[in-house]
């Protein structure tokens, strides 16, 4: 159950674990119930259902963080953004270094090399 890791037992009132009735045992052995709203335990249901990273941690367990969209690992284990999407023109100046121009130049160099042999 997400959001109840540090406590012995807890019953979730809402599905997302925002508002929860927590039962804790004090060092004296008394059981206490308290209604808490812990912002650190806020988890939208979509995030709670997201696929989890299975990378092996140094502790030997699985990472369990949500994976990056379209990837199989979390942001800490290789799922980071590889760069701008294909076709992005945000830094386009003249196209002299575009994939098409570079491919054409490579083709011409190869032709020139074949001719000179
Ligand atoms: Zn991970």
C-alpha cells in the first residue's frame, strides 16, 4: 500500500492515500489512531498505477519508481530524455547541419571516394 510505509498499519479512506486513518503504536505500547493529511504521501491514482522501474538498487531491491513515459526505467536509471523530438525546429538556422544535409554530404563524399579510386 502506497504511502503507509513507516507505520505498522493504516487504513486508507480515499483511494489516493491523501487522507488516511493511521494506527501507530507508541513506545509505551499504546495504540493511537489519528487522521492525517500528509502532502508527502499525495499520489494521484494515475501515478500509483504507473508501471514501475525494475532497476536493481545497491540494496538489492527493485527501484520501484515510476518509469519515464515510453521507457522501461525511471528518470534515475536510464529513462531520461534523449533530447529534442524528431523534427524540432527550435534551434533551426539554415539547415546546413540537418540530418538530410549531413546524409547528402556523406553520400557525395562516398561518391567522390569511389570515383577517385
Ligand atoms: Zn529506477
